[in-house]
C-alpha cells in the first residue's frame, strides 16, 4: 500500500556467523569443555613444573578459545528473540566488523610435523596442547612433543610430535621390551645406544618401525677363545651358539666330541671354550664274586671250637665296561652290563658253646706239658711231614674223631687237645706215644 511518505525498506535480519571451529568434534585425549568455567570466566592454567604431572598424560582444559566459545553460546541462548529483530542494521554491521577483526587477530599459521611428516595449518589454539586436541592427535606416555604441550602457541611456531613404538629387543640372548620414537631400525639402535657394527640383525637397518612396533634380534660381535687339538684360536663372532662359533673357526666335532660348555649355549664376550676329543670302546672282564660265611652256635662243641661244615666257593661274573679317553687321557671305566656266570657258595661254620671239663680222672696229674714238648715242640698247630698227624700230641684224624673231636686236631684249641689226650690215656695208657710216653711220668 502506498502512503504519502517514501517507504524505507527494512533490511532483512542477518545472523552473526558462528565462531570458527565451534561445532568441530576433536579426537584429543583432553576434554573439549572445562566444567569449572562459570559465566565465561577461564580458570588460571597451572604452570608447568614439578608436581604438575606429565603434560602428555594429564587431562587438560579446552583453553581460552574454548572458554570464549562457551560464553558466546550461553549469551546467544539468553538473548530474547524479539530483541534480535529490533537490532539496527548499523549494530549488525559493527558486530560483523569487530568479529572479523578478532578473527584475523587470533589466527596463527604454524608448522606441525608428526612422525616426520610436516604440514602448515592455521589455528586459533592458545597453546600446543590445544592445537593437538583440535587436530585429534593423542599423546601417550612414550610419545615426545617439542616444545612441551603446555607451551604457548605463537604465529610461525614449529611443533614436532614423535610417537613411541614398542620394540621387543633380544640383545645377545637377553630379551628386553623398550620404546623408541625412531622411525627406522637404524635410528632405534642409535637411540638405544646399541653397538651395531659387525652385529647380526634379524631385521634390516633401513626397515621402518610401525606404530605397533616390531621384534628385533641383535647379536653383537664378541671375542671368543677356542682351545682345540692343542691349538688356541681367538675369533670375533656374532654367532648365536658355541657350535656356530666353532664352525666359523673351521673346528669340527666328530662322534662323541663335545665342548667344555654346552654346544647350544650363547657364547659370551671373553669366554674360553675347550673342545673335548672323545674316543670310546668296550671291554669285557671276568671277575670273581666272593662268598659269604655263615656262622652258627653248636652246643655239642666245646667253647672255643669251630668246625667248618661246608667250605665256601667263589662265584664268577662277566662285566662289560665302557672305556673312554678325553683328549688322550683315559677316564675311569663305566659299567654297562653284568652277567653272573656262577653264583658263590657260602661257607658254613659251627661255633662251639659247650663248657669244657676241667679234668679227666686218672690223668690229671701227669706231665702233659713234657709230652707235648716231645711230640710237637709244644706247637698246637704242628703237622708231621706226611700230613697224617697233627696238634700238640700228634693225633691222627680218625683217633681224634673217636675221642669226640671235630675237624682236624691241629685246628682245635690247645686245651681241647690236652683234654682229648687225657681221654686217650685213660683208654690206652701211654702206648699211643711209644717214644715220648715215658715223659708223662718221668
């Protein structure tokens, strides 16, 4: 509808652009929003130093930029809808101009290098930690950030992130689990201080190390002295076993040959290893088996009298021995097998326990000492040249047995021989001793 005045067109409402990155979702380990922010106020950030914890692992606030964004969101939510419709175009223009100035003032161009890959980017982050949050770069306990994550961020700053990689390192036979920020095996060895010159590596030095890590076996070069066949050889080797070191030195083990340490053991630096040349053979020997003696008491025999009822007999066995020489020195034989050819027979002996009589009526007063001196020279074990007569009084075996004696007379005690002689005298007088019998009464 037209009126008498010129109509002025009301410009349409132009909403203010949202703050930069306000709705971006970040994959950082620290929280996006600080629950301690009240009415747009930003709590003071603690200074880095002792007692503040590792900045790579401690959760951190969103920074001043995030605090500003949160404050703007709260103010926008509280503003009445009708008030926005009444804002003059001049205020809108002024707001836009101020926002653009703030945008330009806080924008920073920085260079970020992650694991050797550089890139240049623009950011509103106040410090390095906030930048890493915005870029979704998580930093763990084994990662290295230069400068430190809590450092302030300025235009043209250069930030380097090197992620840690686990390496299962078996160094000279000993297993370790270590972490490195190097991207290659060669860099990891230098970083860990491992001497790799002349060493055996299970993975090439130029190989890259992924974020998941790798397993690496390193055997450094060692000095080992080998003693073999009368010669001493000192070699430099990175062998995994003593047997490998011997092979490298041109030393061969034959048959039963071995070494002073286990051939499969790890050769240590400065170790001396002796080669043992071993030869073996077998030998069979005939050996005797000694017999045992069984003794039992017999009350029919006078005390002190022993009678052998059965003679013992030795046995025999065939023994197989293993003979061994080490470097020409014969070792103690080792028994391999025993075969009994003949078992031994025990010797059986009767031992008298009967109380010996003190006298024989009709013969006690005679000169028995004189008779013994004449017959045998006073020796109880005397035997004549023919072997027929024995003892003090030169009994023959048959006469001895008729008088109650056991075994041979010369084996009986002297007292028993005298007792048997007295019994014989009572029976037959001095006739058994035709030459010396007169000594009994003379």
